[in-house]
């Protein structure tokens, strides 16, 4: 009986081992299932018109600046502005004590009246002498004296009139007004201070709309530019250029400008010519003295691919992107990059319009791998990646509804 139980246990164990072996054999023979292709976001390369382009480090300058000075001596009795505020043309800014100049004006008026009375008397005496001279009642010598007195009286009147005008001008100088619209800076003298023509400026007034942008172009490039324009017969015309600005925080300035001035000589210390552009500055965003980047682009454009900056990678051979072929396989493509435009990057060579590149999931793929591509769109300014359907809806005109 014991022998029988032992045989039964041995048979059961053999059956389990055989089953495990059989199952293992079946598992090894079953085909392994390939992992799914990784999903990546792709962007369809599109071309845009791009002109020849250069960037310049530039500095802004107020289009009008004036130092407000006292032209007569006196005590400041009034300051009529807020420092750093906006003032309008003709607005009273400083007032100097007017009383001494009002007294001088009154004296000049009285002096003029006296000189005019003397002139009337001298003219009357001379006219009477001319009537008496033919009858011999007055000698020619006395008549000459009357003529001289009349001329002297006339000259005295003109001198008194000039003195009166000077007194009126000096009285007007006690009111210092704004010569143009602009922003006024910090005052240098307080009320109660005695100032005069030899004093420093009372304050500085500047106008920054429009705003000047000063930059420099090396002499060789400037000569090449002039020679090209002369060859094209355009030396007397305004250059066909698109000018824009990039602010210090990286934002693009929303106004376009134009070349306003080119110096008549080369700066021998740096070997360049000073140029100036002018931009509207209605909101006063650009303050004088601000460092900005001036972007100069020719108006003659050529169609070049624009791709998101996030799609561009770099290795020892240079910049490259991952291109998706018609079999959804990844290929590495080295490209020649040009200028940056917002969140996009111009491709000077290596890509064609309509090709598809990987913009998200770059770390999940390598050259030769098959992927599951999902086409998306990119905001050219912010670089935000959005679904293609969403981008199309955003660009589509709003549907009309019947009321």
C-alpha cells in the first residue's frame, strides 16, 4: 500500500513537471508582439517671404531736447509742473519775480511819453521856422538849429521805444514756458532761489514722439550699399528697407520706422558712419537713452522655410532637425539656419516647403525609428504648440448668425 502511494505521488509530480515544460515550450514558441510606435508631434514646413537682414545695437534719443534757462535775474516765485510729467506747448513752467521788471516797463513807458512830447514841440518849432524863413524873420542858422532839434527829438523817441520794447521783453522772460509738447525732468532750483542767465538750466524738457534710434554701419558695408544704389540709379531715393525694433526684454516693438539721417563723414575713430532711424512713439514706451536692437530688412523678399526654434538641435556637425519620410520614419537632416523671427527660425538651406519635422517628443526617437506622427501648429510669436484643428478654427472667420 505504501508502495502504491509513493508511485502515485511520483506520477503526479512528473505530470506537473511535464505540464510546466509543455507550457514553457509553448510560450517560447509564441511570437513576441512589437511595442507601438512612439507618438510625436510634427510640423509641416511652410515658406514665408524673407528679405536680406541685419541686426544693429542701437540707442534711442529724444527728437527734441531743450534746457530751460533763466534769461533775466530774479527770484523764482512759482514752479508750475510735476517733475517727470507731460507739459504742453506754451504752458507756464517757472515764474520769476516780475515786480522789478514791471517797474522798469512803467518807467520806459513814461520816458517814451516824455520823448514823444518833446518831438511834437520840436517838430512844431521847426515847421514855424520854415514859414518865417522866407520873409527874413529867422536866419538860416536858427532854422538849421530847429531842424537839428527836430531830428534829435525823433531819435530820442526811437530810443525810448527801443527801451520800452526791451523792458517788455525782459518782463516776458519772467514767465518761462514750454516751447513744445513733451516731458519735463527734475527741477534744479527750488522756489525762492535767485537765478539768472549765468545759472545752470532750471530743468530739461524733451519730446520723444517720434523717437530717434542711432546706430552705426561699418564703412565698407556703407560704401558697398552706396555703390549698389548708384549702379541701380537709386542714389537719390529713399532706401527700400523695413525697419523694426526688438526691446531689451526680447519683445518686438509694434511700430515700423524709417532711415532719417546719414552722417556726411566717416567716424575715423571706429571706421563707421553714424545713421539714424525714426520711429513713432505715441505711447512713450521707448525712453531716451534706451539700448535696443534695430532690425533692418530689405523689401525685396524671397520665399524661405520657417520652422519652430524648438525643432532645431545641434551636434558637432552643426544644426539639424528630425524629418519624417513617407513611411513615418525619422531621418536626421542637417540644416543651415538664418535669422530668428519671433519663435520661428529661417532655414537658408536643407529643408523644403511641405516637409514634416518633429517638434515634440524629440527625446523619444532617433534616426531610422518609425513613429506615430501627429501634425500640430505653432504660434509664430509665442512658440506655443496647438492642435491643428484648433489652429484652423482660430484662423477661420466667425460664423454669421441670423437675428
